[in-house]
C-alpha cells in the first residue's frame, strides 16, 4: 500500500470512528451518544445519559441497565414536587413511544450508577448494557465528559 492510500484509510477511520462509537441500533430503536460525567475520587454514584429514538410502530421500554462499573444500576427520574426536586427509581423503566425520542439527561430521566467500583475519569468509557422490553439488550459505552457537563461534547 502506498503512503497516500494509508493516509486516506487512517483519515477515514478517524472521521468514522467517533460517530459510529456513539450511535447504536437495536430493533427499531436508535441509541445516540451515551455519556456520563467524571466523578470525584470518593464518589459512590454517577449518572448516565442517552437519547433513544423509536423508529418503529409500537412502544418499547428501557427496563434495566447493567454495568460492570458499579454494583447496582437503576433508572431514575428527577422532577419537582412542589418546591422540592425529588429523585426516584422508575420500577417499570422508561417508555419509548413509537415515533418518539426520549432523552435521559441531567435533571430528568437518567441512569443511576450506584456503588461505583472506581471513579469515572474524563475521556474514559463506561461499559453498560441497556435492556429493552421488546428490542432486547445492547452493549454500549458511555463516554465520560468533564465533571458538571450538561451535554456530551460535540465532535
């Protein structure tokens, strides 16, 4: 192979790499940009965020998340209860209606990693398995953004 061809192949891999690494598909569901935030060294918990689009004609539901990065993972919701922000586990998960996009983000629906085995370090990737009621399971990697990030970094 010529140097020029190798350079083109390497450039194409760099361009394609980040986009494909952050987008997933299972059944009629598209999973876009799973991410989390870096955690302090002593943190016992961290949040996970992702956008899920249902391209199908029937509803599905994110019912569980598993990860080797923590001893326990739950799906949570934060919402105002009067003048108090409350967080609670969603026992039945999050519904993804047909044709709809649901975003798990800071201050709303989110993944809660509890009893972390190690801190989440910026620019690392946290492995997780998203479990859907109909579409099944898919392994994803959450890209670790800076502490306090409100959205994933744009490429």
